[in-house]
């Protein structure tokens, strides 16, 4: 209201008792509403404060901490198991280790074994005494009719003794010659390449084995599928 209006209203209020009582009643009503609103807000703030305090107390209890620790340990355990599974099944070296099996000694049915470096090498080979097998197979001369056999078993012995570089050289030598060992030499050579981290070479050789449709084609395809798995793109997989 304007100043003149306020003065007129106050003059009328002084002269009219009923109006004065009505105004006083209105003021009391406004005051009551304001006090009620303040009380509601105060109670709400107090409730929120109590909730926060209750959460703080609960988080400080030993049982709550133990639960959090247990949950954290469970998560770390799951991550660790996942890492172990992937590394065991998709790491290049582990894939090669899992796939490696000794080539069978196809001379076992020859009856009593004759003397000679090749046969002594086979005896050591059967016993997985790779160092002795290697030393014996290397003594077989190239004029010997079993020279190529000795070179192949020499390669497998090198692979069994984790001498992957020498093993790959032997299998490459076998592949340069026509023999019954070609498919097996390709298979073992792919394992050598995996151990030497030459994955693309290994894949190429494995695809050759698959395409040949021989006895090792299915196994070669399984290994090739593992090498092409998206899981191998994880940063800790080689």
C-alpha cells in the first residue's frame, strides 16, 4: 500500500475494534503457519542428519569392514582365476606346451633292438632322456638308411628339451626333403614357432596342415581357432 493508504488504514484500525481483532487473528494465523513450516523443515533436516550418522556408524563397525574386505577378496579372486584360465588356454607358449606330445616310436615292433647310435637314441627317447637321445641321433651318418628318421626324432628331442631354435632347424630340414614325416614335421614346426613368438608363421604352417586334410588336420584347426580367439587381444596375453 501507499503511504497515505497505510495511514488511513491505521486510523481506521484504531477506531474499529472489530477490524483490529480480525487483523490480530490473521497475524496469529500467519505466525502459526510459519512456526509449523519451520518445525517440519527442522524435523526433516534432523532425520537426514540421523541417517547419515547411522551410515557412518555402520561403516565403522568391524562386521561391515569384514564384509567389504570379503567382497574385495572375492572380486580379486575372480579376476585372478580369469587371468589364470586365459593365460593357460590362450598364451602362445602355453598353447604350444599343451599341444606337444611325443611322436610315437614306430620302431618298437622291430623285435630285439640292434646296436647302433639310432637305436640307442630311440631307447633314450622312449625314456624322455632327451640329452642322451640328441647326442645319439647326431651320431647317425647321412649314409645310414635311417638318417632321415634320426633327423626327425632329433627334432622332436630338441623340442622336448625346450631347445626350440634347434628343433625348428631340424623340422625345416625335414620339410625340405620328401619323407613320411612331412605332416608331423609341419605340426611340430608350428609349435616351435609359437614357442619362439613367431605366431604368424605358426598360423601359416597350421593352415597348411588343415588344408592337407591329414591325420593332424582337426588338431591343427583347434589350435588355429585358439590362436585367432579375441581373448588373445588382452594386454597380458602373448
